[in-house]
C-alpha cells in the first residue's frame, strides 16, 4: 500500500487527527511526488506546491512547514527532499 492509498478515516479530530497524520507521514514507503523542475524557484511558490501535495496525502503540513522555514533557502530544499520525492 502506498501513501496515496492511505487516508485518515473520518471522525478523527484534534489530537487524534494530528497523531494519525504523524503516523502517515513517518511510515516507510514511497514519498509523494513534488514536481519542482520547470517551476518557479521562489521559496513561497515551493511552499505552496508542497502544501497542496502534503494536504492531499494527509501529511502533517504544520510540522513540515515549520521545519522548512526554520533555515535558509538550502534548508527549505533539504526539507522538501526529506518529505517528498522531488522531481
């Protein structure tokens, strides 16, 4: 089963929802694809595209975005590579 096949069941709220998203984000297996080639390299554009992919795949976007924005541009790209299959 890939990440795209797993969805958080309805009825999860608050802490339960965050915990479920954390488990999904940390599970082994293929990462969701984030297409950056040929796109605008602006940090805010990258964050916007990553946000859409993360939310579509029930990842903990709050955690990813905080980590991505805790450093410079290189750190942002390293974080994207950590959580996504960047192409």
